[in-house]
C-alpha cells in the first residue's frame, strides 16, 4: 500500500450454498485490495442486500481503514438506527473492512484486535436436529470418540416441520439427557439448544425434570425480548444459560451482562454489528466474568471472522461448529477454496493476512439465490409457535 485507500465498490452476493443461502459481501478498493464479509440474518438475505446497497451510495470513496468511524456513521446517520436487518448489513461491511485492513497491513485480523491470545480455537459440536433419544446419545458417543469434549443436543421434536408441542418435548428430552449424562460420564460438557421454543413455565418444568449436574448449559430456552422473563427463569434453575445469538447490538446485551442473567454469550459476529461491536461486547463480558460461546451457523467467512475474535479475547469458551461428516455444504470448497479447516475438535488460527479466506467470485456469481423460509410451526390447537 503506497497511498490512502478508497472504497470503489460494495457488492452484495446472496447465494445458495449447501442447504441455505449465505449473504456474502465484497468491498473493493482503488488499489486492488478487497475484503469479504458475511451477514448472519438467515432467511432475510434480500432485505440485508437492500440495506447494503443503500449504504454503498455514501461509502464509495471512503477510506476503508477508518473502520470505527465508518461503523458510527452507518449506525448513527439515520433516525431509525439499529435493528436486525440494518445491523446484519453493518456486520457484513465491518467484517469486510477488517479483511481489507489486515491485507493492506499484511497482518492477520487478530493483530488488529490486540494480538493472538490462543493458537487453537476449541469448538463444540452438535448431535444434529434429526437425532433423538438413543440415536442422539450414540451420536454423542461418536463425537466424543472424535475428540469433542463439549457436545450440544437438540430437543425431541426439533426437526418437525409442522407441529411442535413444548409439553410433549420437555419430558422426553429430559429423559434423553439424563441417560446421556450417565452414558457419557462427568468429564464431558453437555448442553442443549431449545431454540427459544419454551415459555418460562415450560422451561422451568424442563429444568426440574433433569438430574443435578446433567446440563452444563441451556441455550435459548425462551425468547430474548424481555430480560425480566429470563431473570424470573434464572431464579428457578441453577443451570448456566447461553444466550445472545439473536442480539443485534451491545445494547441488547446490556441487561443480560449487567444483571448477571447468563453465563455464556452466544454472540454472532455477523449479526451483532461485526468485529467492531463484538469486541466491545467481549470486553464488557470480561468485566462481568461472562464467556463468549459464539453462534456460527453458516459460512466460512463467519467462521474465519469469529476465529480471529476468539483468538484475540481472554474470555472465550467454545466456537460452534459442525462435525465434518454432516456434509451440509455450507463450506463448499468450490466457492471457498481457502477457508478454516478443523484439526480434530479445534480450529488452528490462521496467520494469513486479513481473514485468511478466499472466495471464488466467478462461482458464486453463477450460483443464484433460492427462496428459503424456516418452518412455520404450529401447536396441535392450530396456534402459531416459535421455530
């Protein structure tokens, strides 16, 4: 880099990868240095692309190295600031700007965040949302044999595309988990993601059906809009909570961190506002002894960005990943020829400049967006319930 960089193009690419769309963003500069970002708002990619196209109108010509200033301008230069769609767009742009800055300075992104505090990023793997009962326990045994010490289950009924009855799920799920703890022993960290499908009363009943010490974390048992509801549930169980994958700013994390409601932040770097906002949440969490347990459900750009975040912060627990044999296709090597690869249950931290991800732009340009919508679940009485 010899002179000041200028942004020359911002290109949103909502593309079908594997079994979902990914919202990828490329930011280009006048010196040929470019960066890639990703949005995490799965199922609403076109809305995010529209926001990115709007921001593009006033970001062309700006200095991409001024990441913090650009973040503030995008967020604050509108009366109706924030919200999940806009924050997902900001996240993708922010990650791409970090990729550019790392490449321009010829350093990995973690060097922009204070340097590397760990060489390998431990992960947790899941049994799969289509595995229930003894099948899920056997799948957990396989993951344990492959080296995972932290394993996440899903509730009975998780894979339904039509009916989900919470009261029918909680008893069968508690029974499965009680057996899983007995089968796997006390050294394995066990958790479950209830995908915010329960009420406070249902979540409390579920916890009461578990043996003492069975679960090490309970993820998203209820919806997040009302912190007071989580505070009420907190008084009914001692199980640590893992919350936050839906949060779209540091302000949404505020009551949860400062009131001591949860113990693990399921922060999503592609939804919360990018690496810039994630680092602020991480520091705030450190001051309250809350560990990061990042949400990482989609593509390699998100994985790479989160690895750099995880490498740079002290208060980190595990990064979400998928066991390779699940083969959902989100890490398609044709689209992502260079990407993070698991080494056993860990991700080695890349020392390549920027994020350390390469994308075959010609291939993704040829891959069209496909409409995808999460199942619209109902209860047996016909009422709508959460997916």
